[in-house]
C-alpha cells in the first residue's frame, strides 16, 4: 500500500469524507526525526505591505532629557532633537534662567526638528512653558499638574539612619524629615543604635506620571533603644502645621537640638585642645562638621541681635530668644538673603550657610547656647515642649491621626521583626 505524508493523509481524509466514501486503510507513522523536521521547517513568504499606511509618520515627536551638571543649554537642546535655527532662538528666552540642574525638560518637535513646545518644572513647582509663536517663542508660567501619592517605608538601622532608609528605598529628604521630627527626643548624633527601627508614611509627588520629588512626612515611628516614638502631621484650625504624638502632645521643642539637618558632631561642649590655637581651652559650644554651603537653621523663634564678622567666629549670627536665652552660629560662609539686625526669624528658618571663616581649619558650624550671657551645653538642658493640640481640636485630630497610626501599626518594628 502506498504511504502518505501526514499532511497528505489529512487532505485525503477530508476529500473522502466530503465525497461520502468510506475507506479503511492503514499507514505507517513517520519516524520522530521526520516529524520534528516537518514541524520545525520555516515557511517564508513575502507579503506586500504599505508601511506608510500601517505606521504613518507622527506629526510630533516628544523627547525628555535631564539637565545635567555641567550641561549647556545648547547641549541639552541638541539631545532633545531641536533644530539648529530654533536652538539659537531658544537660548535667548529669559524664562530659561529658571532651569536648574537635575530638572527634566520635555520637548515637542515636528518631523523636521522644529520645536513646537518645551516645558519643565520650576523650583517654585510651577510649569514653565515655551511655545512657538510664528518665527519666535513665547514663554508663560502656569500651575503644574502635579499629583501626589502616599507611600510607606520601614527598616532597621545597621550603621546610620541614611543607610537604613536607602536600603528601604526611602528618599534622603524623607530621612532628613524623620530626623528633624524626632530631634527633640532623640540625639541622632550620639543615641542612634544598631537595631533601631523606623517606619514612615510620606507623600511622593509626580508630574505626568514621572517622580518629581518626595513630599511631606505624614506620619512616622522611630524605635530608639526600645523606646517607641510616634508622630502625626496635623494642621490646627489656626493654620499652623506641626507634628504631634498620638495623644496630642507637641513633638516640637522650644529649641532644636541641632541647628543643622542630620549631620555629625566634630567637637563637643567642654575642654579640648583648640585645633587652631593648639592649646587646651574650654569649648563653649558644639561644632558640627558639614560641607560648605549646608543650610544653618534658627534653633528657635527669635530676633537677630548680630549678623556680621566677629573675630575668631568669622561670619556669625546671634539670635535673642525668650528668657535671657541667645544662640550663636559661627564660621558661616554667608548669610541668608535679607538677614539683618532686628529681623524676626522662626524656628527652622535658614539664617546662613556652613563655611570656614574665622579661626577654622575646615568647614563646620560652631553653635553656642547661652543663658544670661553664659554658655551652656545644649545637650544637657531639658528643652520644654511646644503647645499641644488645642482642646477644641482634639476630635478633629483623632479623626485625622487614626488612619495614619493604623498604617504605622502595620509597619511597626515588632511586626517587621516577626516577619524577618
């Protein structure tokens, strides 16, 4: 009997079935090698396709790129595909002065590379837009379509707070806020221990689906040497926002423990060998090592008593506070804009920037805490707390804080420890 290939057998069966015939026959199955060859044999056939009809050329091209350190505007716009004639006109637009390193620029061009629209987020979180207007470009500033999502993060300290937040994927700006929130209760320079834990609920800001920056911390927990601290962001009816414990007590102290955001103490209060004079002297303040340009904050609400050059202190600021208390900030590289004698400042306001002016061997801040003109150790003084949530706002505070505290419960150190 004649043998048929598998495809021939299938065709024959169909033909016979359609003709009404009934036939019985037997065939030998092909070898596995032959069947594999039949199944794997490619069949190529050219098909006529109109590419223009299937994929029409887009009317506009959208590109995004980041303005990098050391970039020129010409280099950035070339990467964005802007044509040469437009590039020369574009660099003359005054609004481009608001462009800062690290910002993402979005450009829309036509098929020939002619710019139609360019936009970026300004430092004021407004959207700068530059659009074609005939043969020139017109710029305008408007509200940026920002969206905010709530994120959570938690982790354990191994060597530093920043190391722990990095391992948990939490931005540095959030770590700085956490350290600042609990700065009145935890000395992050001396009291941090391996195994301390943090949990945080914070905002993440987006523009067009792209992460822009982290926002405010909404709630946070820090477990330091077995002691659990919690904080919730709340805005009172008087419009003042602050961080409060779940019982409504204020975490804000009358004075910040440190006038710098999370940093390192290089010299403590007390006797020491002076690094500049090379002799043993009483060190009447606390020195904080930090890069030049680091922001220096007012430790408390007060009035500027002095701002200028002051001998070995170099550029210095002295603030006068309540109760015969004053604070001094020395070796500044420069002062904050508008700072002058008699100006009022609020706790946390930037008053200057770290430097190495005066008797300094390197960039750092010299900070003094004085009571009735006598220097005191700021780490040995009990700082009074701020005012609690007003009695008439307690119900609103509980309604606001309850869901945030519930999220902290889910991220609590005990739960994480059990999961590990």
